[in-house]
C-alpha cells in the first residue's frame, strides 16, 4: 500500500511570479509575456516610448528595457515589445 502524497512534499515547487511594465507616467500590471509581446490592462493611453519590463520570481528581479512601438491604449490588450540591446 502506498502512502498518500503530501501537498508539501520535498519535491514540490511553487514560485511567486509578478510582472509589471514601468512607463513614463505609470506602471501597468503584465498578465502574460511572450516573445515580443505582453498582455496588459490600462486605463490610460501611453504613446510609443521606451519602458522597463520587470519580472520578479520569488523576489528575484529581472529588468529588461523594451521599446513600445505602438504605445498602449485603454483596455485589456496585447502590446508589441521590442527588447533594447
């Protein structure tokens, strides 16, 4: 007979992930990020500009400068990101 599997078994991993986009004049929560895009919700229009994509995984922060060639419009939307190298 097998022992029941514990939810807190030593091999289990759970990470806390937070993502945001820091723009001139505001910060947007990023719901999803992929290659060259992000899904965000905005109440404000932001023009095409440079921004910082900040991803935190278990309190370890990763920053990437990105260009937003199309800017951001109000609502839930997919926006284009171009990494700055």
